[in-house]
């Protein structure tokens, strides 16, 4: 296998018409897992998109140096069994990286099954910039430890979701409803978007209230029964549904509905930007909404990307 030192291509030494063909030839010669490092006197970002378009999503792109004199990029060919991680999988491994997704408006909870490239393409974002920030995060976050959600047993995780996130929703929704109604009543004539925000908050309240009851009374107890069965030799208890996939599908649809409402609120409020005539209640409403949205992202991520897939896997191991 070629070493990194051996496999370096100085693009500035090539004729302009030979640059991309030579890089493609050298890339095609790589074995899965091997890398080519190119040196250039400007950012080779157009090469990234050409390589993606002509060879597909089969490589990793890592900036080693970014000017002002040299741009150095390591291009690695993925191994055959190395698929690209989704937003949800990245957040599952380290939820702190979700801050990067939030920064660019990338949905890692309801939209967590998309890859970074797919999500960026949908929003017209510079994927190389976001991938670079994710790579930098690996180094910047190395000194602190995130909560190990993915290592917890799913019965413990279900209890954590109820005690942390469901409790937060129950505590916060009454204040959200009160301030949304008050601010719409006082400022709605000058800021009609507040009337729509009030309606959306009421829809969120109705959806989440029934949603959490279904999880706490039906779905989560069933998941705990699955865990108990896995630890004993007892026969499986009768299931209230054919498979846990059925309630999970419903919960994910409801997550998406609430997430869509919050996206609308963010758009209507112009990312929670306060107008000049905003009063203290107006300011508090926007702060509560932003905090609520942030908590819900983590809440839904823990269910959609960790709890539900593991529950499906456990049920399959036990019953099929």
C-alpha cells in the first residue's frame, strides 16, 4: 500500500489541461483505504464537486492546509464496506457535533437519515466547509466527554427521555402558550406573524401532549418489556401491536409534524429576531421558543436515532 509521503501530487507542476485528468487517473489507481494528497496554489474545491459528480460518493476529502500559498488536500478512497455516515449517526456518536448542524439549519433528528452531502445539496450549502468543521470538531472536542447516550441500555434511555425531556416539555409548554397568546394580543396588529406563531404553539401543545402520553403509557413500557425478556428465559408477553415498528412509525410522523411547526416559527420570527418595539414578554417568548426548539432537537434525536432503532433490533432478535 502506498504511504502518504509517497503518494503526493504537486498539481502546480502540471499543464492546466492535464491537472484534473491526472488527478482522476491517480485517484482511480488507489486501492480502497488508500489516499492521494494534492498540493495546489489555490483552493481545489471545484475538483471536489467534479469528483463527486463523476465518481460518486466514494471518497473522503480532508484539508490539510488552506493557503495563503499552498492548499493541501488528502483524498481517500473509501473501503467497500465503509458507507458514509448520516447526520443522525454522526450525532449519535457525538451529540456535540449537532451544534454544527444547527448552525447551518441541518435537521439531524427528523431528517437524520440523510448524509451530510445529501442534506447540504438540498439546502444549497457548501458541503466542503461543513465537512471541514466536522473534522476540526474531532480535535476541538477531544478534551471533553459527551453523555454516552448510545452506550445506555434502552430501558434506561427511555426513563431518561421521560425524566429529562418530557418533564421539560410539560414544564415549559404552559409558559409558551401564555406568552404566545399575550404577545399576539398586544403586538399582533403591528406584527401579524405573532398570530400565526400563537396558532403554531397551540398545535405543538396539542400534538406533544397526546404524543408523550402514548409514549409513556404504551410504547416505552413495551420497550422495557423487551429488555426484561432479553434478560430472562420467560416467554414473550403478548404484544399490543404486531411489531414495534407500527407505533414507532406514528411517533416519527408526529415528531416530524412538531419539527415542521417549529421550522415555521423560526421562519416567521426571522430566526427569533426581535423588532425595535419588542417588550420584555416579547423577548421572553422568543427566548423560550429557541430553548424549546433546542431541547426538542435532542429529544427527538435520542428517540429517532438511538432508542427506536435499538428497540426494533431487540424485538427482531427476540421474536423473529
